């Protein structure tokens, strides 16, 4: 196997007698290589560029990667060889960022590269703006800095006070209710890595999950994001992985995902698996509204009391969780007026028991109809969260009608 080394040295380095950062470019495509070398020369004039015109073996890759700041890898010329090399580089040089080079904007291939270990990607033609953006991301990762948080859509986290209280059912139905009420863009994200059931409830399937979005949140453009999410009746749904992922112990941080989702959607509904663990505490802190779901059965109320105490120990104000009483039935458990006193928190919404309406919706993989008892109650909850009153909606509709004449 022939390996060609070519160095691009700046005049500044030659005068000072110092070498700049060394960059590794593995690219059998000579035209792609020349185009990228020109872009790099304008953006990083003080760098040394090592160009390899073939895919090296593992031993050679180990030797090369140990001396560079980052690596650029052509994945289109020979996909199988590039995928193997990408895995090798991740194993032998985990601290060296790898940027995939692509001839076209193929979201599936981009995600395959990111899953295989790539840190970012560049797409031909290699413009200065595109290269500059990727280099800034790499610098931000190296220095441990995150992108500044900007205001955007509203993030609502649905959290069960105890398992099987119906938090996922509420999350799904609330997302559709917000869509109907506002007409805006809505994301429903199943962030329960262990027992997420949104895919089952809505009869959806995807090869990708929120783990892909969290792991590569800094490099996802709109085209890739459209592959990650699954559209369902006017909203986007980000599913949990088919194979369970323990977010309680995995070093995952949802901040970047929630921040970017906030910028792309008017409402983001997060379905959380519970309150325990750093992952779920982070979701509770990031949310604008935290809905804690319970029933009026004594075991559920006892567990919810412990959840409230845990959230408070985790740094959340006692006033942030808004209690949602689900499947309420006056003849079972504590009466509604006693529940607030028992929990030491105000009940913000009460959703009635509607077994028949919900079972029909579940069988069809869709939200409960707005005309059902449960659907009507969820719509009321959506109006409370958005601050849209029924009278205001009627007045607005009347004004639009009057404008037609």
C-alpha cells in the first residue's frame, strides 16, 4: 500500500522555525483532497497538513493519529474501508477528533458516520464558512465551552411521581393538544431510556433515538434532524432506543439537546421516566414547566411525596413542580381537596378516569379525541400552560371573521 505524505507549511512557520498544528487528511480522492487543502490553507495557514492518498492499516493509522490535532477522513471513496478506519481511530486515538468528508448531503450516511465515531462532518463543496463552523465546534469541545443558551420555545417536562401513573399518556396527549391549540411546531421527546413507551403508544418505529441526538447534538443540521425524528399527525416525535439505555448511570447530558430543540420548536414536551438520577434531575431543571403526575391512591401519593423531597434536595424549588392528578375518581383514594394538603403542593390540574376513551385511542395508536372526557381535560391543561383562555380564543376567532367583511 502506497502512502503519500505532503506538507503545507506557511511562510510564518518558515521564518520562525516553528511548526504549527498538524492535521491528518486521509483521502484517496485527489480532487476532494485538493479542494479541502485549499480551504484549510486559507483558514489554518499556520498548520501542517499530512495528506494520505489511501486508507492506512491499523498500525499505520495508530502511528499517524498520535501526532495530529484532528483527522479528516474521506468516507465516500470506499465506505467499508472508511468505516473500519473510523472504528480503529476511535480505539487507538480516542482524543483525536475525526471529521467525515462527504460528497453529498446524505442524512443516513451522516448518522452512520456519527454513530461510528466521527465528531463532525463536511460536505462538498468545502466552503470557508462550513469549515470555519466545524473548527469552532472543535475548539468549543476542546475548551469545554457550550453554546450560549438563547430564548426559544417552551419546554414542558412530564414526570411521574410513581410508575404507572399515566405520565406517558399525558405527555402524548398534551403534545397533540398543544399542536391543536397553538398551530405551532411541537416536539414530543421520549427521554426514558429504560422503559420508554411512546413508540408503543403511538405505533411508531425508528432506527434512531434520543441517544443519537444527545451524543451528536452539536453537529445535527436540519436534514439530519429530520431523519432522527418521526412525524406523527402534525408533530415530531423523538423516540427512546429499542435496547434500554441506563441514563441514570450513562454520562449523558440533555442540555444541548433541550437547548437546540427549544430553538426549533414552539413547544417541547419531554416524557421523563422518573425523578431519580442526574439525567432526570437535569431534565427537571431545564424545563420551563415541570408537571409531576400522580393518582389519588395512597401508595402513589406516598411515592410522590418522596419524589417532591428528592427534587428539593436536588436543588429545585418546592414551587416548581405542578401537580397533575391523573385518573381521578372521587370514590377511590383521597378526595381532591385533601391531596394538596397531603403533598404540601397545590394540584394544578385534575384529569378524570376515562378508560374507554383511552383504550380506543391506544388500540388505534392516536391521542384521545378532543370530544372525550380525557381529551377535553388535557385541552384545558394545554390552555393553562400556554395562557390561552377560551374566551380569548373566541374573541380572536370573531375578530378574524369580522375582518372578512
